[in-house]
C-alpha cells in the first residue's frame, strides 16, 4: 500500500488529545500544518478548521482515497481545508503515514483510528447527527467496510458521504457494468490502476461482490456521469434505501481535484443540502 500524501513537503508531529483539537489553544492554521498524534497506536491525523472555532459542534471524519488513483496526490490538505471552510465544519482527515502489508491490515488500522476518534468526539458532547463520516474512491471503499465493523461494535453512525466509491471489484476481465468498459475518455487508466491496487485483496471488501445485508446510515453518494464506476454506483444505490445517489454532469473519478467552478458549485450544493438535512 502506498502512502497517501496530503502535500509534498514533510510535516512535523504535534501531540494532542481529541478534546484539545475541539478546543484549540494555538492557532488553527498552525495546527493544520502538523501531523497530529492522538494515540501512539493510532494513525496520524490532519485537522482543518472552519473560519470560526469558538464553538465546534460539527465534525467530519474524512478517509482520503489513494492519491495515485484519484489524481489527488499532494492535494488532500487543500481539499480537506476547502471542505471545512465551505461547510463550516471541523474536518479530521486520516493521514496514511507509512505502508502496510495488505489491505486488510489497512482496514484494521483505519477502523481502530476512526472508532477511537468517534468515541472521543461523543465524550466531547458532539452529537451523533453532528458527526459525518466521509471518504472518496478507495477511501470510500474503506469507509463502507468499517461501517460494518462499527455496526458490530454497536457504534451508531448518523450520516455518511461517499465520493465515487469503489464497489464491485470487477476491474479485470468480464464485468456487467458497461461504464467500466465505455467511460474511458477521461479516466482512461483508472481500471488498470484499480486492478493493480486490489490485486492481492479478497473480493469480500467490495460491497457489490458479497451477498450480505449491511445497515448503512443516511448516506449521500456523489458520482460523476463520465466516471467509469458510475454504473456500479447506480447499482449500489438502488439496493440500499438509505443511500441517495446524486450524479454530477461532466464530473469524473477524482473530481475533488477539479478547478471547474461548476462542478465545485454542484458538489458543494449537494453537500450543504445533505448536511443541513434540506
């Protein structure tokens, strides 16, 4: 597994509790410039604040995708900061500090980290409906896998946002999803990259490849109409009544890296409507 970089330059570590992150005693900008250690046995975090931090009531826990697949390498710091400011919510992003031996180990490490943060936020009086779990691409796949573990551990999740999740595992040979074969004009190398990334991974990590019922929380799924994975997103949403799929025109896999103002406007509008329960 490759490191998922937030930016190109190295960052120093800062030791803080989750409570201290909710009530920062130093500049919010300074905190965002560090890799945060909340526990030596958990993954590193990056923290981004809204414009006003006097009373933080809403938090997003964000699991970024693999930067080489989303073409967001070195950009997740800016992406997280922008989401925080636009939605007026604190964003805690999971930082992949080092390589792990396999995907299952990665799932375990991220689950332990997210569950720990979630517990600490709840003890800090952040309500269930004020905590949003978010992931994009391979990060969204991880999120869907850890939701199952959270359900088993009786951790109640209020809501979730998925950007162009990886769902079927049908990235080599035959596939029933036409978009995987046909939508190659923009993300022309996406499918080979996914096949390589998941080559030693069990099919059990793909929600559409397993036949079991998982109770997902209230969920917004955002995909682009030229994304090769759009057909599997439609299939997934049709099978889960708690998942609302919104399709963005002219958007591709990895559109969080876009500079297209219309795409940015559309996905921010969808996020704000969802977060405000409109």
